[in-house]
């Protein structure tokens, strides 16, 4: 059983559309990260959320951490082809030294 | 470039051979992590170091895998007697551990292993 479930697994949309991807768990996280990964490259950190209910914005990207710190969402407004990639969420449970990753959402934005 | 550096970027080897990957973390980062990623999956934790001490190793990690960080700077990951199932992208990440572990990781570009 995957600790972090991401949905949808694949998403293909047209340029200009909005989208939301989800990261869910039954565990409580002390912090949660979103990363974006392009083929053949390592993941790149986008944001960290630590407080339940927290909302962070990064240009057209809006990240929300659930009140119970068990889930998170990433909303992209007016998607662009440059947003194409694998979006990964990862979390730290308690004082654990490691992060656990979900399997990601593969986003394709068509021009 | 002051990011995390990994080499080689690509390694093709025959089953049964040994391979070694190197990771040079961001210089002021005291924690270094190794993850493995296969197609369609997220990164899977292998092990991590704080300075030169290996603090945790995945229970799923075979005895054929060993990692070192002898001087608390660069790290090596060795896989002995490689098997086809070892084919994957091996990712190294580093971070500066503070009062609270935020979980923020800075990844290298990865080392892709293909075992024939």
C-alpha cells in the first residue's frame, strides 16, 4: 500500500485550461513538499507546506495543505506547455529523517 | 555550478558486474540521501547520511547495496553482482538539517543504470 496516493496518475489538457492534482494519505505529515520532474532529470523542489490549512502561491500554481495535514492539492491556472512534467508530492512523518514520495501525476499540456 | 552533482549520468553494465555511483552534495549540506526511481514510480528511499554517519537504511535494500560517506562530503553507492532488476535511476539529494527537518531535498540529475 502506497503511503501517499496521488491522483490522477495521468492528465492531458489543452493550453489555457485549469487543473488540480491531489496527494492523499492516512498519515499525518509534519511537512509536505511538491516537486516537478522532467524526463531524465532529478526532481526540482517547488514548495514546502507545514501548517494545516496553509495555502501557498507560486505564480500560476496554488498549493494547499489539508487542515489535518494528511492531504494536499496543487492547482494550476491557465496551464502552459512548459508546465508539462511529473508532479510528485513527498512528506515527512513526525521526526523521521527521510521523505516518502508518491508515484506522481504525469501532466501533459498540449499547445 | 553549486548544485548536487552525480556521476556517471549513465551506466550500462552486464549482469553480475559491480557498479559505483558518486554524489557530490551542495557544500554546506550535512544530510545526503540516496533514492531509486523506476519508470512510472516515485523515488524510493534507500539510505541517508548525516555528515559521515549512515543514519537509516531501507529494509528493502539488498545486502548487495552499500553506501559510504567517508569524510562527510561526497558519497558513493556501490551495487555488487548487479541484476536486471537493479536497472533504475539512482538519485542523490542533499539538505541542510536544521532544528526541524523540513524534508526539503535538492536533487542531482541522477545516474541511470541499465543492467543487460
